């Protein structure tokens, strides 16, 4: 799940929620497009926020790297 999926859900939700698309009457008996649209808007916003938070945490990790040069004395066992 990336930021693209959140944006797609947000756009589809806004199209349905603002009433830009009307489904046939038979589909409206089962699904309220306005409610479905606002649910998709909420899920899209939540997906975008979660992706941004996870990426922010990933960039603040600390990595320790230990290097050995050829001039180090050999180890004793």
C-alpha cells in the first residue's frame, strides 16, 4: 500500500461523495453512493497519513557500520 493507493481512494471517494456520478436506480437500492464516497475519502486520508508516518520513522533509524582496514592486527583466538 503506497501513497498512490491513498490518493486513488481519495479521488474516487470525492467523486462519489460529491455526487458527480449517479449509479443506476437498481444499484442505488443497495448502496448509498454518498456514504460510500465519504467512507472512501476517510480511508484514503488514513492511508496517506499512515504511509507518511511509516516513511518518517524509516528515515530516522540509526545504522552502525563497522569497517576493518587491512592494517588491523590479526585476532587472537
